[in-house]
């Protein structure tokens, strides 16, 4: 029997037999975005994460089906919306890469990795509301060294960034340069 131990504005703490875990309230999941510029740069974001008490380096991401999402928004549309809000890049095409649990022992949330091609810069990005997001364009060649420099500066690198590098260097993004342009 599943019981709710606490319900907040965004999360619920639940218990099922001996296991406690969190669920999102009023959301269908999360999208994590893998986007590569025409210059073969991975788009990353830096922001302060209160639970970590420091700045982190992450792939752009967002919630699907929350109060700010249009009714019935697809994962691909959510990724395109979040990409523009957080990074200032409009994407031409979004496509699903894979889906799975965010933290299988901690949360019931599912995340969907979405690739975006055909990036065009519209503004500087930075997020909405009180988000304070810095955008980084990291050349795929040398990305690991860049990430290690950021780690040495005291930032935490979310492990999904490495999954992003795996997909960014794969067949989905191995297109001729002309295909990246509108």
C-alpha cells in the first residue's frame, strides 16, 4: 500500500512498504536536452542548485506537463521550449533518444533524453523568472578537459553530461555541416 507522507507544492514524499521515495506533483516527466551547434559545440548550462549548495554544469532540461507547459505538450515540444528559454537557441528539429528513471531508488520520475538539431541563436538565454542560467558552448573535441577544469573550479558536473557527450558524438548528430543550417 502506497501512502503519502508529505505533499509539497512540487513534490510528494511517499512510502511503499519499507521504501520511501519522491514523486513530482502535476508533471508528466522531465526532458534533458542534447543539442550541438553547427560548430560542433555541446550546449551546456551552469546554475546554482540549492540542494547541492553550489553551481552545477548540466544539460539544458525542464519539466513536461507542469503549470507552465501548454496543455498536452509533447516531450519534443517541451524540449524545444526549454532550449529556447534556458539557452536562447531555437531548434529546428527535436527527436527522442531514450527514456528512463532519473534516480530509480529515490524518485518515480521518468526523464526523456531529447536531441535537438538546427540551432539558431535568438537571444542570450538565462531562463525565466528567478532562474540565473549561464550558457556554455563546449567544443566536443576537448569537452572532457573543459569539464575537469570546471570541476577543479568547484562546480559539480551532473553525470548526464557524459551521456550527452555519448549521444552528441553518435550517429544522430554526425551530420554534414549543411544539414545543421536552416
